[in-house]
C-alpha cells in the first residue's frame, strides 16, 4: 500500500517537517519505494514535483526538504506499486483542470473488478493505475453533475462523498483531493489528521530523529491541519478516521465531516 500526506492552512505554510517524516517511509522505515510526488498550491496555480525513484533516495525530495515552499494546500504521496509499472506517468499525485481550477488527487489502496463500472470519457488516464482511472472517473462525475462550480461547497462535499462510497465497494479507497481552497479526505481503512493552533508546542517525528518547536515557527493566528495515512509524530493526539468517513478542510479548519456509514466496521 501507498501512503498519503496532505495539508490545509490559513496562511502560507511549509510542510518540510511532515514531509521529512514521510520521505523516510519511502525506503528506510517503510516499503514504499516505487516513486513519490508532491503538489503545492499558490492561489489557483500549483507546482508539482514527482519522481519514480524512492523518496529516501531522491535528489528532488532532498530539494523539497531544503527548500521550504509555503502553501495553503498540499497533496503528497509515496508509492508501493500494485497496478501499473514504476514510471513517472504512474506516479501520484495526478492533476486535471475542472471549472478553471487545478484539481490534484492521490490514492492509497487497490481496486478490483472495476473495469466495467469505472469508465471515463472527458478525463482520460495517462498511466495504467486504477488510482488515476478512479480520479478521472470522479472528475467525470463532477462535470456531469455540475456544469459549473457549485456555489454551495456542501453540495460538492455531499456528492463527492456519495461517489467515494461507490468506489469503496471495489476495494481500499483512501483519498486526498484538492482544488487549492478545499482539501477533501476520504477513508476506507487508514487515514488520520491533526489540527495545530495556538498554543503551539513541540513535536517529534516517528521515522527520524527530528524535533520541531512550532511556537518558534508560527504566529498565534496560524491554523494548520495535516492529514496522513498514519500519524507522523508520537507525542501528539491524531484523529483517526473511520471506515467511510469523509472530511473537508478549508484554510486549516474542518469545514465538514461525514461520519462512517451505518453497518461499516
């Protein structure tokens, strides 16, 4: 399985601390050696870095750790391939344009027996992964349901939640999706988040001996939410999502949350 990392913040914030922990799981403390990627939003624009090499060995990953790009929304992924070869076109996150926005997506899990049920016409996969096909299908459904961007974000959240529930019937579907303003997170089995706000304290990464004092790096008004497959620190209280749970974050705050559905376990 792959691992996900996302961030939503109310001010431009770097993700170097969390990304440093994630990178270690790409070949040092974890088996996710089949590529990695990260996308940073800057308004409606975004910049992406992807590499089919293990994140722990990637010179591009070293650049990201040493060059603190600040953003209000970030999506990142480290890959352990299960469908589609190890190549740049199969490396997450994937991006497409819809309603004049860059949408970025990353998936953790594996889908099966979906070929007749998940098809896309307007958005076509470039690689061979089930993940990218599911992304194209999701955007196809959104484009069919809403001719233009919904004026009410709750409508978008509820419709996305329904479609993610549908995709989950084909296997493990943990997902992060963003248009730069909102960050959506959907959970099948492994996804959690933490929101940091004043009073800020210290935190230590699980995967490497790095400690940060957030009070020295922030202002009293900062709000930053980090979403990850598994907690990245061992001295903070992370919120674990339940099966079928979905969250929508906007500028660091939890804007909507859908509880796990009845009967899920």
